[in-house]
C-alpha cells in the first residue's frame, strides 16, 4: 500500500492511501489524486500537564472506506509517514 502524509493549503494534515495520481504536468486542472482511508491528523496540547495528544479522525464523515478525489493543487507538502503511524 502507498500511504502518504500531506499538508493541505487549508492547514489540514492528512494520512491516506494513494490509489492513483494524475500528475503529468501538462494541465493543472487534471492534477487529481484518488485516495482512500483518509484520516486527518490533529493534536491537542495540555499546557498545564505539558503533554501533546495526537489524534486521527476521518477526513470526511461516512467516507472512511470510500474512494475520494483530491485536487492535487491543494497540497503544499507530501511525505512518507513514519512507520509507527
């Protein structure tokens, strides 16, 4: 499986399986990515306890196992997630 971690221009951070990516560089309008099992990565800081909690939540409600089309122009960074994730 091809999992990627992505930072979107909206500030959201995703971890998802990339099924396919149409990035031929010819047309920005065709820069789409088919993904599934998308989860948004979030965190909460407890300043009093000096602890940071990381959480995963579905990127879209009721779409956890469905294929989603993501506009590749909305991605600012892509990385391979740490194996522990």
